[in-house]
C-alpha cells in the first residue's frame, strides 16, 4: 500500500471541521476561555511555595507598534508618546520587582527571556536599556542562556542593535512574512522587501548568536509562485532559523472584521492549501541543509540553534509574563495580566500583581498540557512521562492515539509517539483530540 503524503486530501468530514475563522495555533492547555478571575488566588499560592528545580523564564511585552497588521490579535498601541512608553516600562520593572519578593521567585536566576510585542524594536535605545536595567535589578541574569528580541524590518537601526547586544541579547527574531511588496501591503504590513535586506545585513554585522526570520504562508492574495519566491529569498539570506506560521483569521483582528463585512482583499486560502505550502517550504529548507525541528521551525545547526524559550516552556518550566495582557505559567498555574494600560499600571502602582485571570492545573492537566505542547515538536518520548510523572502515555491517550494512527497522522512505539509528515503539518488541529472532554468543543480564546 502506498504511504500517505503530506498533501493527500482529507476526507469530506475533515474538510467540514476546518473553520475559516478563529484561532488555529494552540499556545496553552486548557484553553484560555477556561481561565477565570476566581482562580487568581492559586497563582499567589504557587508563588508562596519555594520552587522546585525548574528553569525560570520571562516573557516581556512592550505593546507598542507603528501600525497594527491586519492578521494580528496581540494587544498593541499605535504611536504612543515617549512619556507613555517610559511610564509603562517603569511599571514592567516594578512588576518584576513585585514577583522577586515571593518565595517561589526570590533568589532564582533567569534561564531565558523573550521580548515580544507589539514591536519591541520601536523602543529607543535608551528605553531598551531602561527596561533591561529595571528587570536586572530585580533578578539575576548572570546565568541566562538565551535572550530573544523581536524586531520589525523598518525599525531596525545599527545603534539599537548594538544596544541589544550590550544588553545580552543572543537571538534576534525578525518578522518578514513575505518578500512580495503587494502581499505585504494587502495584509497591513508597514515594511517592504528592501527593508528586510537592509535590516538583515545590519543584524548580521552586529553578530548575534542566532538570527530567526519569520514567514507566513496563506496571506491574503498569496499565490503558489509568490510563496515559493519568499522561501527562496529567505534561503538566499541564510538565517540560522526559519519559522513559518499559517495565516489565521482570529476574531479580534482586522481580517476578521473585513471577512464579516465582505471587504477582504482576496478570498481566504484553504487550510489544505496552506498546509501544502508549509510542506513545500519545509522541503525547500531541507534541500538547503536545514532540519525541521517542530511544526513551525527549521534550523541550520541542531547543536547551536535550540529555541530554549519554546523547549523549556513546553516541558513545564516556569515563566513570568510581564506587561499588559501578558501570559505566564508558574507552579502549575496559567495566568494573564490585565488587558488595558490603565488597569495594568494602576495595579502595579498599588503594589499588586496585575493578574486578570488564572487557571490552576491539576497534576493530570499538567501532564496533558506537556503532552499536547511537546507533540508540536514532532515526537514525544515515552520515557520522561513514565519516569518523571509515572504515566504511560500510550495507555493514557489510547483512544485518540488509535484514531490518529488509523488516520495516518502519527505512529506509536515503545520509544515515542511520532507525528507523520502529514500529521506535523496539521498538529494544531489534532491536539484537541487529546483534551479532557470538558475542554473540547469550546472557544479557544
């Protein structure tokens, strides 16, 4: 019998389950919609406990942008005055100081940090230093292994990059999305392809340990030819890491509003076409010497380009989400901060953690969370779950695993659960099969 390929068409039933709108990418389990204000005290209980030997990471959210992209669902504020930005950065530093007073955080060293947005590269060099210095006053960064900083092509400047290097940034991630200027315009990006070439050259000159470039397949108006051209342009630049996301139409985006108003600039591209293009992108990267390491990412050198933020978080590490609307995970508790600048800053000014909602995971929930997130890496080894958690994942997830094997999405052995090429391309659609019944068929956000 011929083995299925990554682009084999799905059954009619599978096609019927492919919504055009809503969130596709799974970032957390249980879904965000299950998190509640009433569970916020569970975060304080976790912080009061002295931590186990697990890495501690930070996610830092400067929420400022030149312009909001049409597909973006992250909280951001456009073109804010310098005084507003400075006040916010000071609040983030104070939030970090508040965490450092809790036994679960006190005295720990940060293992990894990620500056996301918004567009963190819209800060001035002085503001970036102000933020970094404020964070370091609260917790030691002496042993930090990875610091990622997101940049947008048009806001990259040499002196800013040199500031990042001096701050200890080891990994720069730049959102390219496409090299076709018409696609960039149609999807609300502010940069052009020539901005990418200029910015990439500057980033390489400053010599960071790892440079990642993001692409998006399935943008409004994209054709097969335009997609392949973007992949080839990335390969010509030769970044250490390439991340490819499939375009979503989440409910709180301009794309969604345009979809409902009937004014989209082009028809949405089907999930099967997006998955086929993702597959093409990965195959081209592999031909160029890259190794696919997850459902979204390919790297040049497996030894030196590990994405610690992702790997640690998906394996149960603690991470403090700092800033307005940020998400965190600590001691088995998911949490999110207040989602307006006013409420966030007011809470910090009162000396309170600015937590809006939380979810305390049971030991079983934590096991499911780690399994579904690690499945996005393409394989989940059996031994760590057995040795650390006392769980036989083949038995625990027997029914959904059996269904996925029959559908050709994965294989199960004594060593690991492994996604097939077809399964890896659609892993975010498969993950809800492994959720507990209470969290299936609910709105993700």
